[in-house]
């Protein structure tokens, strides 16, 4: 997790120069965020990330040469210290799931969340949680509710742990989970620790990403 005083470095990959300019200008207004590179296709994005190793890269999906999903996969495996956030016009269900499977830590729809982009960058770069546009979060919840992804029961999470994990995936802090489930904060902290141990993950974000990829959350709806 990045300390609060760390200047967050960001790369932007989009085949539209206008989009890159708008996003770069938006982030340039933030004292704690620095844009360190731009790319117009997925191959260039990988090269920029390999050279600069930014804290975070914003990737469009529909790009020439190498698309954003393939770029995300390669960056996740080859430059694991750089977090990937998809910033795209696509809200296609398959794109969302493929991006998360590729290792993306966030999925934001351009026309709905640009005003909140600096805050989203901070959340992901500092390891504070998985970031999803509201419309995307709704799609995931609906998909899980209707069993769209196979459930993984091997982790043996209890019903209460599944409830806690679901709220963690929606960005709830421990005290908010405690309020929602009428539990003490100490009890919620213990449940989160148990979830991490059972899923063999080191952080809340890692647990959520694992749960989405493996279908564990489908049992929590």
C-alpha cells in the first residue's frame, strides 16, 4: 500500500489523442498525481509500463495492434507492481469479466466517472479496494445473483463470511460492514481475517479479485 504522501505515477493508454489529453489534464490538476507516460495502443502501453513502471496504468479496451485486455494480461504478469485500471467506453459484460480475469484492479466507464477519476486513481494505487463504475458493479452483482459464474465452494466460507466478503467487494469499510450486519467492528475484523486465511490472500483487494475470478461471490447473493 502506498503511503499518503507518495506521489502516484500514472500512464495513460488510449488510441484517441483527445481522450489522453483530457485525462492527462484532469490528473495534472492533482498535486499528488503525476502522468509519466502515454500510449496509443496496447503494445506501446506495455513498453511505457516496462520503462517507467508507474504505480497505475489506465487502459482502454478497444485499441489497435494489441487490445487493452491483452495488454492488461501482459502488464499484470510482466510488471506486477503496476496496477491496471480499465478506462473504457465498453460496459459489455464479457469485457468486464475478461478484464478482471486479466488482473485489472478497476473498471471505469469513461462517460460516467471521469469527474471522480483522481479519487479512483488514489483508491487503486494505494491498494484500498477494487474500483468499479456503479453500472459495472450492478452488472457483477446481477451476474453473481443469477449464477453466471461457477461457484467455488472449496474455500468453505461460512454464510456470515460470504456476507462480509460481498460488502467488502462493494467497498464497505469495517465499521460500515459492522453497521450493515449489526456486528461489532472487532467481529468484522475477525471475519475479514478468516476470509483472507481461507482464500489464501494477503489483502482485502486480493480476496475480492480472487472471489470474482473464482466465483466465490456467487454464493453470497
